[in-house]
C-alpha cells in the first residue's frame, strides 16, 4: 500500500471526483540546494487542503494560493521561486536555491484531463510504468509506456528521473520498488528494515514457521509458502530485487529458477564461491542458459569486507542500489 505522500495522483483524482477540486503542483527544475527534486508533488483541493510537498515548507503557502487560482481559471502555470540562504537554513539546508513548479488544475481549459489522470492512476495500480509528458509551451500532454516512449523519455524511465526535455516536462511514475528475500535468517533481520528505509516494499519468504515468525520479524510481510509458489504469486518484475539467503538448496534453487524466469532487475544469492560453483552445476543441469546464469550476483553483495549480518545486509543493499542505478 502506498503512503499518502506517495499517492498524490490518487488523492487528486479522489478530490476531483468528490467535487472538491484538485490542482497538482510538481517540481520541474531545480538549481542549487533546492529542497525537493524534480517530480516531487503537492496536491491542493479547492478548500485549501494539501498533501505532499514541493519545497519542504519554503514556498508551499504561495503555491497553494496559485493552485486555488488555477482551479478558478482552469489554466496551468509555471512558477519560479528563489529560496534565500536564510530561508533554506531554517528548513535544514546549508544554502539556498531556485525551483520551478508546474501547477495544473485537474480539468479546465488548460488543465490535466480527468481521463488522463484516471489512466495514470490505473497504470500505477497495475504496477505499469508511465511517463507523463506535458509541453510547457502549448500545454499538450501525453501519457506514455516504456514501449511508446522516445529514447530520451525511455532513458528517464530506466533511471527513475523526472525532468525537462526541451520544452516538455517528463514526470516519471514507476512502480514502487520491491525486495523479495528468501530465508528468514539473521541477515534478513537487518536487510528488511534497511531496504524499507531505502524505499523498498520488502517481502520475506520462508516455509519454516519457526524461522519466519512475527516475533523475529515484527511488522514484516512473511509468506510461509514454498519459494516457487510464493514467487509465482508475487510475480517479480523490473522493479523487483530478489535475494536468497537460506543455504538450503530445497529452498534457494526453486526461488532462483523462478527469479531467472522473471523480469526482476537483481538476483543475489548468499554463499561462498565454492557453494556458488556447485549451485551453477545444478542450474546448468536444470537447463539454465549461460545468459541467465550471468544475471546472478554471487557471492551476494559488494566486496566491502563485511563480517556481521548487519554489515552483509549493507553490502547487499549497496549492490542492489548499484545495479538499479547503474545497471548490472
């Protein structure tokens, strides 16, 4: 489930359809030490209710005023604000900066069409990546999938980075990141909360009730199915990382095979080089190709000399981040 601050399009659609009106404010460009990156959003209702943030508090009041005016006249607009060093310091920054903010009413002559917002919300619910492209000169808009996107927009989808392309602003709406961990071991106890802090929605798989207990993993989503069954239900995709930690071939191997048959962007497997060599022999005997085998990161994690479970978890999350942001 998305947190409220990650559900701005959904909130905007609900407020609009509920008759309250909704205007979306989105950071399109920043210079210097601006508080929020491009793509950050705030939604404002006709009654002045707000959700989200575009500046960490520096200019929200002015943006709300402009958003309410946009709801009244049905016109989109781009606002530019300079944040002074003193104001920036008060909200936790070392120095100031400049931000440009796009304000769009939902509906209206120059606003975001309700049908397009509804399509975006539906795509987000289906974990389908979309790029929302709005031309800031003529207010034309497109909602593109990765297959439809031109190269520059496709690159932004891959890198998860909203921003300007010529006269158009490209807002990236990628599915939430997920982490599937197989094996309720000590490393998992450190890895799952770390991953959540990094923006992942983690799920733990272990059919052994004594290992995957709520007492050992409070607040975590735990599946007690066999890994191949759990993986089939979870359907790993291009926004999913998979890590196997059990050292038990009965549990790890089915999970690895399922991950290799999926579109997951990362697959890491715990075990020594010798253990991994034996694993590869089993996978080749099962018909796994060399191209698929090359997707496996093993021994799992960046080589930082990690010794403790928490240090190993740091190395694993660091490697996942490296693959996500820089490629395999």
